[in-house]
């Protein structure tokens, strides 16, 4: 079994910053890409940022220059540093990972989600 546990969400004023963390645990052999998605009420889940095991990144146009994704492969953890937050960034943020595990082979895993609320 593989689990992703997120932390770091909360309430912040516009212009502020938050840092999200997501730690993967379980019978992990390796982790390929990791990423952050978000879903606002009434909207579809969308990709915010992703990072490969080698460190290549990509971002949604709406967050470029404000958000930074990084990972610590030794800790099986991915981070999302969010600066200059805007009210439109308000959403539930989900961690995602492409994991190879001992028992289940390769699979796509999701965290439980963490709420980010940006007040104007």
C-alpha cells in the first residue's frame, strides 16, 4: 500500500505565501513524476505543477512565476511553494505521484487534499 499525506494548507491574505508538502510512504521502489493539482468548487481538477524524478518541471500558465515545485527524493516528498497568492488560487490542492511499489507494481496515487483559501 502507498499513501500520500499532504500538509501546509490554510487561510492566507492575498499577496501572502504558503508552502504545501506531500510525503509518500509505503512499499515504494521508486517514484516517477510527482505533481500538484487543484479543484475549486464547480470546476474540474486541473494541473498546477509537476516535477519528474530528474527535476524537470512544468507549470500551469496561471501560476508561472509565483509557484515553485520541488522534491526531495530521499524523503519521497514533493513541495509547492506558493507566493503572491490570489483569491482565484482558492481550491483544494491534491498531491499526485506515479509510484512503483513492491506489491502493486506501477500505479497512480492521490493524496486526500488540503484546502487553500486566499482572502481578498
